[in-house]
C-alpha cells in the first residue's frame, strides 16, 4: 500500500499474501492440477479453487486495509497488474495448451484480487504491466522518470525484496491514486 505522489512516496504496508487454499489439493497451480489429474469436472474444481482464493484475497486485503486505517490512512483504490490482456479461450482449449495454462493461472489469481477489491468497494484499476511507463508519462508528465528513480531508491530503506515486481506494483498503486485524484 502506498500513499503520496511523485517526490513524496510513502509505502504504508507491504507483505506477501498467500491466496492458495492449503486444504485444496493442487490449488497452487489449479489448471495444471486439473490437466494432470484428468478431472472429470474441471470447471467445478476450478470454481472451488476460485472461491477459496477469493476468500483468502478478501481477508488479506481487508486486514491490510484495517492496518492502514489504524495508521490513519484511508484506502480508496486498488491496482492490479495485468498481463497482455487477451481474452482466454474455452477451458478445453486452455487445458490443451501449456502456455495457455500458465496464462490462465496468472489471470485466475489476478481476478481474485480484483474481486476482493470490488467487494471492499475500492476503485479497482487494472493496468497492463507493459503500459506502466506510458501511463506514468501521461499521469505524471515530466515527473514520471524521477518518480521511477524515487521508487527504485525506496528499496534501500525498505529492504529486500524490492525487485521489479515490487517497483511495478508501487508505480501501479501510484497510478491508481492519481486516477482517483482526477475523478
């Protein structure tokens, strides 16, 4: 969770959130599991995994929001980094293609956070990762490049991990904030 703007970015909270149900076999890679086990009803299995994953994402996001509120910070928006954004084909075609299985699993977990944000009445912004730089230029103008440097330097005070994943998530969250300010 972040607050602020270019020149004054404040990381409110960061954590690893596990949203795979430990009580559902294969939940870490549900599409792989459905294929490998040759499930008779993969749709029901995936729906069960999705429901459990959404509950875990909702609980984790709610907990993070409560922590932020205790620190005097309100949470109004949520950014979800997206992949290419192409629509997935029918499940049968997904299970017939290993690359599509990976794509579907990524989308599966992203959608859990999207849904959790919506259930918590947050403005949820889906931002394709490849569009981050352009969106930052549009939102922040000449401050976009210095902002990326500012985000990179946060790692020295926050400590590891501060990889491109965390930096991209921070930038996406700032974009969601900027979109909310414009509303």
